[in-house]
């Protein structure tokens, strides 16, 4: 059974900003559902994505516009 957490709780747990977490939700890289006006994120999905992002580190490629 998934454990659902808010965007604020996810930001606090991972150290990423709320804005970045909302970008991941929009991109579909984390499992999330919207209840009325509040996003809820599957904790396991969030932690798995954070591990993936941290493994990539500086290998993510050049920044856009540079």
C-alpha cells in the first residue's frame, strides 16, 4: 500500500525545492495524485527518483541556453 506525502513533506525529506518536486510531477517521473487542490506523492516513487537523480550527478548534460 503506497504511503502518500504532500509536496512540502517531500521537499523536507529530500532537500529539493517544492518547485523542483512539482516539475517532477508534471514530467511524470514520480507517482502522484491530486486531491482537490493538493498534490500527494507516493513516498517510495519519490525516493527512487531522488536516488536516480543523485546517481546521475553532473552527467545530466549541458544546461539549456548556454
